[in-house]
C-alpha cells in the first residue's frame, strides 16, 4: 500500500525536473538512425529481389480479377507494367492513388479506384507527404513513398530511444520501434502507420519536454496519418489528467477537431460507393480471436506469433500499472481495440500486428527500462517560450 501511495503521489507531483538532454548527451542517436535506415533498406532490398527489381512490388498492387481495373489504371498512369501480388494486393496501392491527388481535386480520376473512399481518405498525411501535395509524377511517387517511410522509421527510432532513456533505460531500446513486427509489416506494405506512430512518439516526447504546442502539432499529424491514433491520444490525455489533475482540453481537442475537419472536407469531395460498408474491421468482443483460432491451429508458426502478441497485451497493462508512463498509457487503448477487431484483422499476423502497432514498442520500452526515470516523464518542466501560454 505504501509503494502504491508513493507511486500515485509521484504521478501527481508537478515538481520541476532536469531539463531535457541536449544533443551532446545523445551520442548513440546516430547509431540508432543508422540502424533504422538499415532495417528500411533491407526491407526494400528484399522486396526488390522478390519482384525482379521493381519498386512497385513494395506497393502491393493486386493481380486478382476484382482489382484488375485498378491495376490497369495504375499501369496506364505509370506507362508500364507493375509487379503484382496474388489476389487483392494491399494498402500501399491505395496510398499510391491518394498520393497522386491527395486533396481530391479530381476525384473521378484516381479516387474512384479506392475500395472504400471515405475510409481511405481519412489517412491523408502519408500520401500527401509522399506525393508532395500531388506535385510529383507517378513514377517518382513509387520511390518517395518508400523514402518517406524510411525517414519515419529513423525519426520514430530516435523518439523511442529518448523516451526509453527518460524511463531509466538505454537508448538502444529505441530499436523497439523499427523491430516492432507491426512497423516492419507496415513498412513492407507501404502503409501510413509508420508515419503515424512516429509522429505520436514525437508528440509524447514534446509533451514530456513541456512543449505543449509542439506536442499538439505532432499529435495532429499522427491523427491525420491514421485516425486510430486518436486512441493513443486519448491514453495520453488520461495520463495527463492523472498526473496534473487538469483536463488537457487543447491537447485532446485540436487533433480531434482537425481530423473532423478533414473528414468533413473529404465527404464534400468524395462519395462512398453504393452498397460499400466503409468500416469493416469490427465485430463482437473476442469474436475475431475465436473465429480465427481454427485457422491458427493449422499453422504452428502463425499460432505462436499471434499467441505471443496476445500474451503481451495483459503484460502491458501490468507494466503500465507498475511503471506508469505516457507511452504505456497511449498504447493501452489498443488492447480493448484488439478485442473488438474481427476475423478480417485477426486472421493474419501481418494485419493484427499493424492494427495494434503501439503495443509491442510500448511494452518493450516499459518492461525493460530500469523503472527509475532519468527525467520523470510527464512532470512539469520549466516553461519555455514554446509553452508559455499553453495549458496542459
């Protein structure tokens, strides 16, 4: 009981703490950046070997009959054939089409080939960055999608390493970002989740440094990259409320309102396809796990890795209770999310690991840090010009 009281007291203590480390105290970050870039390059190299040197193989265009029109449109735009995968393909093909016209100024040209236009269009930041707002030619977009994710991989690794050091761990724990299976699969499919999670980590770090406006900007970017990062942001807001006893209105509302404003704009520019359910990933609690279990039994490898992910979820809850920190609280909301996901997501490890992407990184950093923060996360820092007027 005394330890619990001390922990709660510490979480509510807004006493000043040491200033954030400067660049001179981060000698290992260059090594982390290099390691993250190597991971990205290896994924790209493996894909290009698999698809005869065609970078389009990393985008995952489909060869199935139901997506033949979409793939034909892509080949027409590029002026060449593209490497394809079996059946429908994967998320990268949608981000490629979005990058050609990220603001949907000509929705009948590219967006018409999106399977769920309103759902896909919510995730605007990655394709906007990769396509430079629609200014790049299609052939260049194939490469800039990959380069954008490599940059996000490096940025996310640095942020994760700094957060680990704050929790008393080594900066090498930052590798829990690029070696997170969900991050690897998201990169390999040219998805926007790497950008989203990296932005969320930088938002967390900025908040820990007391830079509230900067944190709001990063979290807004995270939410615009992937709307599910609202769950991460909700966890951060709960943590701030617990720590400071103040509701972080601006921190929660500005990213959410930005996402709502973008969604409203998208609905003015796009129409959902007739008869298409824009949201298809949710079902009864635990339904996705139960429906997928028989399939997992037929593949011991799949069963073991998914079982590992399931085991990590309650362990994250335990560690968040024992060593409360912003990163862990941000990831906690993805546990109930996982329970509500259906067989469409749970059937393949590549999909479920991407859907709950913060869980593994947050668990590794929280579990393997010393538990005695070098700079107690969330304590109020001396105000700077960046947050002189910003509430928590």
